C-alpha cells in the first residue's frame, strides 16, 4: 500500500520546468576547475596563431616538418580563455623536446570563452550559467568531432603518428576522442583532467598518460589505471599523482613564479614528452 501511495504522489508531483532542470544540472563536478581563476603570466609564446583545419585561430608551435614524421594535437586547457600563456609555454616545451609540431585550436570559436569578469562565479545564477556553459559550448561530447577533425587534417598532411593531449576540460575531450572507433590518434595524454570518469576509458584502446593532482577524484583515477592496466596497451600506460599540486598547475592556473609549481610544471611536460617519444616511435 505504501509503495502505491508513493507512486501516486510521484505521479501527481509537478514536473520541474526546463529552467529549473538547467539550473540544478551539474556538468563539471571539479570544484577547483569551477572556482580557481587563471594566473597572469608575461611569457612570450614561440609559436603563432593562424587558421588550421577549418579553425580561424589555432596556436601552432614547433617545426612545420619533422624528421620523425610525428605531430601532436592539443585541446584547449579550460573554458577560461582561448590561449593562455602558460598553456602555450607547455606546448612550446613539448614541441622543443620532441622536435615536433603542436596544434592548439580555439575550440570555442565563433563563441566566446567564459567571461573572466564572472569567474569564479559568486552567485547561484552565475554558477548555473557556468554549468550551462559546460553543458553547451564547452560540452566535451560536442567538441570531440572538432578534435577528430584536427587529427584527420594532420593525417591528411602525411603525418604518420599523431598524439593528442589535453588539460582540464581538454583532458576529457582527448580521452573521448581517443576512444572513437576510427580515431586518427595513436596515443592520449591528460594533465589534471576535469570531469574525470573511469567509464570513458573503457573503449580507449590507445596508450594513455594520466597525471592528476589532489583536486581530481582519486577513486576515478585509480579505476582508470586499473582499466588500462588490463588492456593490451598496459605496458604503454604512464600515470602519476602529484599530491603537492593543484588543478591547473600545468595550465592557466600555473604560477611559475612559485619554485615548486615551476619545477612540477617542467617535470610533467618533460614526462609527457618522454611518454609520447616512447609510445609513438614505432
């Protein structure tokens, strides 16, 4: 009888309006990602911003041609801005170490990135707007095809081996793109990825490098490592928990005036370069 009464009550309860549903839906559950602002940097990028693969703006660094016939595509680091100096510095460091090209498109064009004046969001309305941003323009699922298009463009140029890496929001997009059946990518790397879910790696049969901080969900990370270590690419999986670092330490939130942050920043990009070199050389 109690179950019947509950069922009737549920049936009579008014359905939530579309506005209410949107305001309560959480797309990005990484608290640090949604609350910690970017850090200013005076770094001068080595690359240039120019059109590529249908994008009006893409940051491209490294040699136009490579003797190793390898190139690397990079997703944007977060919704806070298009090309942050720290993210460009990481791309430059990777390109120098690998003597390969790195391509970082503006995934949000023709739309604007999140307004820095409203970050971090302070009101309920701003927080709801930010979540709607991650469910709309910055939806990882909606940006997978854009990333795949970049990989296919590199392949079309004759590049034999293409790796993809992403920071924060871009880590989610990179994992999803790597798990597509006809993916043009040969390896995936993610640094302090947001919206981390172990289930996303189930269809991923490529080598994976995953580097997280104290701000990412430890259980999801451990489950991802467990999943990947049970695949044919187990010996090509690289992972590390940077317990003394925070979400964004290798991207827009990096404070490279801080000695520890600078050391970890250089360390993680050098490690990522070594990983790509090892898994893409054959």
